[in-house]
C-alpha cells in the first residue's frame, strides 16, 4: 500500500453522498428544513435531493454535468467511484474515520447514492430539481434559497481553482441565499486549512457577508471537521 497523506484525484469527480452524510457534514436539522428551499451546489451524484423530497425539503441540485442524460451521468459517476476508491486504497487508514468499515462498504454506499440520484434525475430534472450550471454564475434570483450548501468542491480542489475563483464562487452562493451558506470543509485535499481563508473572510466581510467557522458533527477524514458558515447580506424572501 502506498504511504500518502492525501487523495490524489486526477480530475474533479462526479461523486455523490447520502442524506445521512449531509446531515452530519453540515449539522443539518432535517425536521427544521421541512418546507424550506435548499440549494446543493455543486451536488455531483449525491442522493440528497432524492432522499430529502419525502421529508418535504425542497432541494435544487446544481452541477455543470446535468446537461447530460441520466445514463451518461451513471457512466461518469460509476467511473469516478472506481477512481476515488482506487485512491482511497492508497491512503493510510489513520486519516479516515470509522464511518465505513471497509473500502468495499464505502463503494457500496456510493453506488447506492448514484442509483438513487439517477432514478430521481430521470424523473425530476424536468421539474427543475436538477439545474445544469457552473460556478461562479448561477441562474437564480437574489435570496432565492433558505439555505445553500456546498460540499467537497471549494477548497479541496485548491490546486485547480485559484483564490479569485473561490472568492467569486462564494460571493455567488451568498447572493442566492436568503440566510445561510454552509461550506464543508474549509480545508484542502491535504487536510490542512485553506491557506487564504482569513483573507477570503475579510473580503466577504467588506461585502457585508459575515462568516464563522464552526465544528462539524462529523469528521470523515481527519482535518475535515469544520464548516464555514456565511450569513448572507441578501434579505429574506417575503
């Protein structure tokens, strides 16, 4: 087994997690979100949108790959699961939590999320629950969503996206939020805090966007244990 401190992904993966994981990552009060509008951006192949619907949580998922049909997304998602699992095999086990007992258990969970996502996407894309769009430009009104979530994209791919992109993307997420934006984790693939986080927070403060870093209820990977919470300057929807 290769000794390494972090995953080395060759691309931004189309990869999904479950509602149960979202609840832990983002400290979500699921009953409190009943009847609320939530944006998941970018969502990848997460089953969060599908699993939240029976709870009467109205989730809109965004990803640039949503311009493709469900079967192509299944193929992309399946290949990316295999790519991530191959890399997870190389990571030293102490960097991972005990949420999954094995790589195969993780692979099974990821394929379940992909299956749920694909089935829901095929039915509800036409209803507007899945929107193809690319940060830092979103096709939504100011303050359109009660809560905005963004996980496992910003910060962790800081080797591919520069500071200017991060600032523009986060400003856009704050623009479409009526209240909070939660970003997980504010750390890189190396599990260290994003090096320009303080500078970013100061620039957001100058925009009138307050922020705080809070503890996440779940540390799937050591060092990924915080949430950056923004309190949007957008007014609440009437």
